[in-house]
């Protein structure tokens, strides 16, 4: 069996933007506050155990030493 050469025609898809999408994005309220980045890679836990209340709610005011979450890295909770 021989190999047949076929010619492929590739046409990039057209980019379509919507005015409605841009307007709705600009009408959303801006988020305020600070982003807290973890000093390590691991699994993020909002609460100490399943079903427990989270340490803090989104939008809560926190102090410098407040516990925000638990990070599990290599079976150690930090």
C-alpha cells in the first residue's frame, strides 16, 4: 500500500468580540483588599476539618497574626 499525499487547507478562526460582554465586565464592582500568597506549595484548607466553619470569610477584615487557612505540604500542616 502506498502513502497518498493530501493537501490540507488551514484557516484560522475569526476572533469575534461582543460589545455587551465588554460593557458587563466594566459594570461589575471592583474587588478591593489584599491578596495573600502562600510561602509554599501545598493543599489549601479553609477550615480545620470538614464541616467546620472556615477560619475567615471572604471579605473579612483580618489582623496580622490571624490564622487564614492551613497549608498541607508533604503531610505536614502549616
